[in-house]
C-alpha cells in the first residue's frame, strides 16, 4: 500500500495473504467463506440438537443422550466461532488492537476447548449414573435418530471442508477457529458412531451394557479432543514461537553478509500471518530497508520491525510492516 492508495474499508478483507501488510488486517485468506459456512452449520446443528435430545428422552437411550449433549456443546462452540469471525472482521482495522484481530479466532478456539472439556465431564457423569442404575432403552426408536445425527454431522464436516484456493495453500498456520469446529464435528461423528453401534448391539444381541459403555468411551474421546485443542489454541495466545524453521530462515537472511542478529522474536498474528522483531548489528551496516528486502518472499511473514546497529554506539532504526 502506498500513500496514493485509497484507504481500505473496515470490512474489506484480503483475497490473499500479503507480505508486510500496512493495513494490519491479519485475518485468514478464507475468513469470509469460513464465517458464512460456520453460520450455516450452526443452524443445521441447532435443529439436530433438538431432535437428538428429544429422542434420548423418549427412548431412554444414554448413547443417544450423549450424542445430544455433545451436540448442544457443539452448537455453543459454533456460535462462539461464528461470533469470533464476525467480531474479527468488523474490527479488523480498529487501531485499538495493536496487531489486529487475527488472534480472536485463537481465543474462540481456547474457549471452545473448555466447552468441549465440560461436555466430556457431563457425558462421563451421566454414563456412570446409567452404569449404576441401568434403564430400559427403546432401541427401535433410538436407531433412526442416531443415524440421522451422524448423517447431519457428516454433512456439516463436508460444508466446513478446508478450501484449496491459492491463498489457502500459503496459510501456514491454518485457521484455528475452523480447526476447533472440525474437532467438535469429529467428536460428534465419533460419538454418533458409538451410539449407533451400542444401539445395534443392544437391539440385536441383547448387550444392554454397551449403551452406557458407549457413553464412557465417548467421554474419553471428547476429553482427548479438548486437550488437543487447548494445546493448539494456547500456543499462539502465549506467543510461543510457531515455526523454528521460519525463525532460522529469517536469521540466515538477515546475517547473510556477516551481520550478527543479536535479538530475534517471531510470533503469530493470525492465520497465515507472522510478525518479526529483529536487531541486526554490523561493522558496516546497511539501511534498514535493505535488510527488510532480504526477507521478501517468505510465506506468511506479514509484519517486520528492524533495528540496525553499527560499530560502538552508532545505530540506525527502521521498521517495516
């Protein structure tokens, strides 16, 4: 962007991930597409939630109830994800956010991981209760509802499939907000599979104990998904170095002519966007812009701040976004 360029509208999003952005719009390349589809899936899952919980109450199936409980948490997670997309888009150029709103999706992902963990606990408690106090299950009525829930989940997974656009192939981080939704969908699918298997085993083989057992297995699986998501979301929120390989490449380019990189920090700004702060010392220092040019072409590098120091106390400050 140059001084002659017109200002970007607050809701305008990039069609590709641009290096050294000056507008500080550090959103994912497919932000609009992911937001739109997340809202669509939210509506679909809300309708399915009502059917699953109603079916679980009528048929007294724990496996079906477990699927419904997780779907309820999934709807909440989808609302958080969709809201995060909308908030990040509307405030993408709000200067109150020093490095843009690209991390809003990570915060939403972390919140959804907590919701997922709570869901695992709820399923576990209910399943243990059914083990201690078994109840008769209407297998014939529960099966079509469980199959319907699984079918809806698979459709939602297809709707939120990752894009294969040119911009997405350069999205080195991936959209964690979308990844969180995928984890919820995957957990939903797994819980539904367990529910169907338990219902079939109970109906055709008389193995009634498998219904609460399916709930226990589902609780463990959902807990595992929650743990994975907590780790993924926590790293960018704590500014943990996201790519030692990219860090090494930045250091190598900045010291290509014998300079010393005395300080270097790299962190995520959002999906596909990284920031770098570096201090370069040289016997015969070049202008900061020359070092900036060395970093051009590095995929995902969107914000660069450089300080160049010469011999002794001599130094030259410069930065580039």
